[in-house]
């Protein structure tokens, strides 16, 4: 088993002061071994009040700091994260289990976002546009909004806090982060990097704790006008309901049931590689995981055979081992949920288990960890529960269709709409699929996973509420547009009348 060096632990950061967990801390685990690796502070409503008050005090000075100066701190944060990349990646693997390459990718995403949002500090463009009246000028300005409450999940424990906080900060807002209970060390190390880069006290704050207490206190706080939460649909609906009475600026980014369409003319060896990466990357615990493979009848059996053979070659084990490409799942509850869905697939849905379907065998020193075999279901129909509900584990389901039209109908037949893909060599089918898939993200000729920070990220239908992370869309969410009319005619000019 790889040696684990001493790594930072979860601490609160309020007004520039870090504090460790008390005796009532929330236990944190290494999913690779099941061992307790530390405790996160059990944040209270009073801790949230203190963090929000600090962020509110820091807001006027930070908002008044020129955006290019704010951006210089984000540039430095990117460099600090580059220097600490190995340490941050080890933390990711230790707290949520993903394999080394992907853990490094998680951190790289935060570095990319810091460089990208730092660049935005010299843009933050508004618009100028002609007026309908003479001697009148029109423009829009971006303004910061205030304290942003950011609630994050465990599956991208460095990247997601960065997706939310960096656009918020460059726009001149201050933030309070409530990270997942599972991955508090990652979020703490990330805010340490921001502080090392020179962020003034109170501009970024972090309070650990349960969703029901610390998360809920942030959602309902009257001094938090902006809320962005990523997590499950169940939590998202609750957060949306609880935030609604205050008419907050709200973004929820939720689960998915993503599909990869494979047509008869596809290169099947390539398709298998794309499916492996999409279905089993992060052990299937990505919001964009390819959990439905919608296959045209002509290649269905050949693809199934190749996919099962390839799934059996996946090497399950400790995420920090170089020869492993499928790490553990995050917690015993996740393992139990996956087992429940395998049972539903076989007993309730009547699908066929083509491979996997059980806990994976691992060496004795990892016996306490939470490992599941890469699993493929076939004979799956579109309305089965395993084809409709998010499993969040290394499980994928093959659905046979006759043609592209049926594939599109099946793809669109779930409540979700995060990521979709179409693998074909036919240009017209790609273009038709690109337009017809009801999905926030579409990949042509690849799998469903892989986001770049300068493009908008988010889903349609029950995956979200219409906003996007990253790209200029991220800037749009964390700034308010002010429309300015400058009338230098010296006369009373009336729009629509004169
Ligand atoms: P989760 O919903 O259990 O928790 C997410 C966060 O919400 C945590 O910080 C949690 O403490 C907090 N929370 C829980 N109850 C709360 C409440 N009542 N009020 C306020 N906050 C509360 O989700 P998870 O298990 O951490 O993450 C997995 C889920 O996230 C999956 O469904 C996955 O698809 C989704 N996800 C979506 C995206 C996306 O961009 N669409 C990205 C990553 C993960």
C-alpha cells in the first residue's frame, strides 16, 4: 500500500483564523482502507453566523479593489496550487479514493480555473450599445453582489470549490464555503492556497459541518444573497425550497443519467475506450458518468462482448498505486446503494448482469476499503430503474435501439440532462444528435466526461435550475448587471415616445 505523508486536515477558516475540530469532530475516512484519518469541525449555526459576518465586513474593501488587482491574487493562487499539486492530489485520493491521474486532474482543474478567472480580472466585460435617441449613450456594468454561500460535494473536492469561489472572487464578492463532510481536508488545503496567495482576511471563509446544520444555516442566512450548491437532486430541491422565501440568487447543479449513443458505423474499439473512461472514471462517481450506453442493433452484441472483456481488465485497488485504474467508492453507504441497484436490476427490472455486480477482491491490507467490480448490464429497457435513476458507482447499462431516432428518444427519456455523447463516423448523425440531445453538454465522437474551465458547465431539466458554472456563464452568475443610460442631450428625451 502506498505510504501516506502527513497531509493537512480539515479546519474552519473564519476572518483569517484557522481552527481545528473539537472533541465532537466529524470522523473522516480513507475509502481505500476504511481507516479514520482525522476529524472535520462540526460547524454550528453560530460558526456560520461568524463566517458570514466576517465575509460581510470584508466585502466593501474587496469590492472596491480594482478587478485586475483581485486577479493578481488569483494568479498567485494558481502558482501556489501548482507548487502544492502533489500534496493536494494525495489529499484527494486519501479522502475520496479517486486514482492518482484523476486526482491530479482534479487539482489541475482548480489551477486552470485560477489562471482563467485571473485573466477575466482584466475583462469582466459589460456591453455598449447604441441608443434609440440622439445624444444618448447606453452601457452595462458588472457589479459584485455580496456574500456568496458555496455548498460543495465530495466527488471533485478541489475542483468544485474552485469553480464556485474563483469567479465569485474575481467579480468582487466574498465567500463562505461549506464543503462536503467527506472531503474537508481538500477544501481546507484549497483555501490555504488562496490565503498563501494574499487574500485579505474574511474574503474567503470555510465552515465544515453537516448539511442539515451548517449547510442549512448558510442557505437560510439573510446576509447571504447568493447561493451555489452542487450535489444530489434531493438536496438541491431542499436547498431551493429553503432559499426561495428570500428570493436568493440561486444555482443548484445536480445529478445526471448520462448516455452514450453508439451507432452501427462506429469504431468499436474506440467506443469501448470512451465507455470505460466515462463509466468507470472516478469509479462511476462523476455527475457526468456514462451510465447508459444506447447501442444500435447492428453492433450491440459485438460492443457488449468487447466491453465486458475490457471491463474485466480494469485494475481495482488503492487509487495512489500506479497500476490501478479503478479506486474505491467513497463510503460504505455508496457501496450498499450500488449493491441495492444491482439487485433491482436483476430482480425487479429483469435485466441481465453481463459482468461484475459484486464487491471487488482486493489485497488483505485493503480489506477494510470499499471496492466494487466494474459492472455491465445488458437486456436493459429504457424505463427500467437502472436506466432511469442515478446509481453513482461503476455500473453501466446497455440499451439496444434500432436507429438514431430511437436512440435520441431513449436518451431524452430521463428526468435528467447533464452530459450526452454520440459515437459515429457519420457527420449528419453527429449534427442531428448535437441538436436533438436534451443535455447541457454534448460530446461528439467521445464519451460523456471531461470539462474545460473556459466553457459553461451544467445541465438541463432536473439536473439544474438553468445556470452554469465556469466560463463567462460563471461570471454572469456571480455579478449583477447594471444598465446605465447617459443622456447628454440636455432635453427631456423619452424612450418609445420621442
Ligand atoms: P449531497 O447532496 O449529499 O451533498 C452535497 C452538499 O450539500 C454537501 O456539502 C452536503 O453537506 C450539503 N447538504 C446536504 N443537505 C443539506 C441541506 N439540507 N442544506 C444545505 N446543504 C446540504 O451530494 P454528494 O453525495 O456530496 O454528491 C454527489 C451528488 O452530486 C451526485 O448526485 C452527483 O451527480 C452530484 N454532482 C453534480 C455535479 C454537477 O455539476 N451537476 C457535479 C458533481 C456532483
